[in-house]
């Protein structure tokens, strides 16, 4: 039955004994059997931050470089020899241009 605080029960007047079994959905005040279109609410986005560990092997090549230092010690000893040089000297006795004027 209805309580005194129910507006339906307070506004009901009459002498008849009426057995009414009405179930109200109090969250949206709709009677059963009535279906409305769904309301699409704004999109809510959840952000999940994940940390994914990756193992990346690195090869670190190490080369040993050997540097051979060759030291040459120079020594000098005199070795005597003899040479001759020929020098040529040209004596010009005029030129060809002197013959054209005659």
C-alpha cells in the first residue's frame, strides 16, 4: 500500500475500496512498460599509463691496437769520390738581324 507521504495517496478521494498495485520507479518517476530512447552521455576518457620494460642488449667492441715504433739511428761515414764538370761558353759574334740591313 501507499504511505501518507506519497502524493498519489494524498490526492486520492473516494469511498470505494480500491486495491491498486502500482510500482513506481523512484529514480526517474516512470511507470513500467514505458521505454525511452537511451541518452548518450558525453565520452569519458580514462588514461592508463603503463611502463613497458624492454631489454636491449648492446655489443661494445673493444680493439687493442698495437703501435710499433721503429726507431732508425742514422750514422754517417765519409765516402770520398771525384767528379768532373764540363762548362760550355757560347760566344755570339753578331746576330742574323745584322745581315738583313746590307
